[in-house]
C-alpha cells in the first residue's frame, strides 16, 4: 500500500508542479500552437482548398500524438538531473523502491501531458477541426496510451544516458527525425524503402497512427490518413512498451548507484 | 557500550574512469547522540562519503552500517533510519511548505496519500501545526516555499527530515549560501534539536569553526583521514609547539646547538621542535647570547590551512 501511496504522491507532485507554474504551462503549448494554427492553417489554405485532403485534421491529430509522446518521454528523461534538483533529491533517498520512482514518474508525466492535451484540443477546435463526443473520448484514451508509450521510450533513453549534457545532445537525433518519420505533418503512404524502414523503427509513428485510427473512424478519408489498423498499432505498442519498460528500468536502477 | 550508530570500515570509492580514489580506505564510527563532523576542503571526498552512507552511491570496496543496517544489503532500512539535508535545497519552490512536508511524510510511509491538506489524517495535521509553531511559521505553511528566506527553507528542511524520527541526521555543508545571521540561527536550532531529541548529527563542512562544537572531528583530505578525535585531540595531533631562537653570533649558536645535540632547522632563525621537551631546559643550556626567544603554539586553524594548502 505504501508503494501505491508513493506512486500517487510522485504523480500528484508532477502535476502540481506544472499547474503552479503558468509560464511552463504556456511554453509547453507553444509548439503545438505553432504547428496546428500556423502550419496547419497555412497548409490548408494553400493546398487543401482544391483537394479532398483535410490538412488541418491531419496535422491536428499528428501534433496531438507528437506532443503527448514527446512530453511524456522528455518528462521521464528529466530524472537524469533530478538527483541534484529540488524535492527529487528527497525522492532518491526515501525508502521507496527505484521501481516505484519510475512508475510514479510515468504516471505523473502522463498526467502532465494530458493537461497539455486539453490545450492541443482547444487549438484544434479554434482552427476548425470538428470533434464529436465519441472522437473526444477516443482521443482521451489513445492519448493515455500514447503517453505511457512515450514514457516507456523515455525510460529506455534515460537508461542509456549519463548526464543532462548528453541528454540535450541526443535530443535532436532521437526526437526531431521522428517528427517527420512518424508522419506528424507529412503523409506516410508511399515512402521509398529506406525511409519506410526508418519510419518503422520510429516509435512515435505508432502513436500517431493509432491516434488517427481512432479519429478517422467512419470518415471517408480514413484510408488516406492511416497506415495500419488499430489492432496492429496497439499490439505493437504493447509489446514494445513492456520491452522498453523492463529493460530500461532494470538498466536505470543498476546504473544509478554504480557511478 | 552501546552499538555505534554509524560504523565505517575501510570505505573506498573510485569513480568510473577516475585515476585516483575519491575516498581512500576511511574508517570511523559515530556513537549514538554524538555530534560528528567530517571536515575537509572542497573535493576532499566529503560528499562522496555522505552519498555512500545515504545509499545513493555504491562504494567500490569496504563496508558501512547505519543503525546496525548494512548500507548495501539493507538499503531500505538504512533510508528509513536517516534524515538528510542536502547541499542544494531539496524543496519544490512552487509548492507550499505543507505540501513539501506532506510528500515527505507519505514517501516515508507515515501517512496515506491525500490530494488535499484538509483530507489528511488528524494526527498529521497536528504534527504539522506543532512543527509550524516551533518554527514560528503558523501562518506560512500554506504559502509557496519560494516566498521563504534561505534560512527559513533550511529550517523547513531540518523539520521535514526529522518527521520520520531518523536515528541519524546527515547534513552536507548545510550553511553554504546562508548569510551569517541565518547561519547562527540554524546552529542554534540544530543544537536545540540535539538537546531535545538526542539525534545523532553527521555534519560535513569545510568551515573549521563549525567543527569546533563537535564531539568528534574527522579531517579528511584527498579521500584520506588526516586526523581524528575530539577537537582537542585533533589539535594535538596536527599541531606542534616549537621554539624560535636567534643570536648575533649565529655560527657560535649553531655549533653550540650541535654540541648540545638539540635538533633544529635553520631558516631566518633557528627553529627547535619541542616534542614535549622543556623550553627552560634548552634555554638554560645555551650560553651564546640570544637576540630572539619565542615559543610558537599554532592554532587548529593554522594546521587546517596547512592541510588545505597541500592539496
């Protein structure tokens, strides 16, 4: 029971830290705002008017998944410098297991990302994405799946990093390419084989595709927007989630004390 | 004799890729209720030692026990029995003082988690209000920590670390970054805590004056223990009283000292280490007229500065 309380405490702390820091909340919504409103809006105006392709909806769903995936992953990776920071120092010397710390962080960063999801949905509505209640609920649970998946990705990256400097250095290599290989903005239907290969090894792709699976159900442009069906994406994400989580946590815990 | 609260045996740490040991085979023990100080210049290995003893870092070799628990095999029990004040503030500045305390209490298994103060158990509320009264912060517990002064934050951390009644309280250079007044209030508060609760205190510092009130001082330099014991014993180990003499007729004096078999070193004047010898006896034996006679009794600070200079 105590470890459960600890997970709740750690998660609640992460959430409160975000809510009490309006500047951070706003800056975390800056990129989704730029992507959806400016990029999405201009693409739709320039290219969407004559074709049947709904750029706004495509970019909205892509950015929704990308924002949650990245927020959860980077949130977990922040454990790298937590040993020297604020209350986190306390967490590392408290009598709770290291596995509890990772779990609490995953739950906490999921909550943090879901707060941002509310902002992303608001931007979507603002630029004219039409959302039914069913779609909203669908985005809710695909969002949670995306966060957990992103957090597990964060754990495996974290377990291979030594300090904040390397974390900042690897960011452009592990996150930015995925923006384009996951199909956040650009369609993924007919890629040359080498790009297709790179796309398939980008974890973010499956989160983006799952989000579109849910969002586009029943729409006439379903086939144009998605790459694989929900069952495929979910199964793959579940397997990779477990692999990342177990190997990553094991490596992190072992490395943490053997400096 | 009661069992020591902290026992360290031949503890060694070499960081990965490092050429030298950060901590090099140190041993000491701290009795219950004792005020122990690990004194040394920056980079001497103090924080490494404290990190190992508080289980956030594995030692390369050697062993240590805290309140009877092995630091490697019984990490959880060790953590439950220690309180730590870190060099860097360990508070969430955007959260309230009460929240910082509440999270600690839940992580140490003292109370169940509740998202709001009002729904926490009565015993918790009582404990918090008692602590707040002790600090004179009755009306501040709901305020974010960023509104607190540096000294108040430190006090809040000490209070928090005592919440789970640890057997030993570790403080890693707790006064760095505090102004003189906050420093003094902090020491006053700490000694009150020691008086009232009998908490064992394990302090690291690079300020000599903070070590002077300790029951036991351990001076560490380059990972090794240089001197160990009560402040008076350490002083005796590190300092040596010597006699300085000089004469207008230096050659004559030199010959005479050799004849008398008195060991000396000759610099601007003649320095004779006393090694417990009687000053008067030496002076009496010398017949050459002396132009200078001076005994020198270095302070502990002189000795400590010597150590720092060497590193």
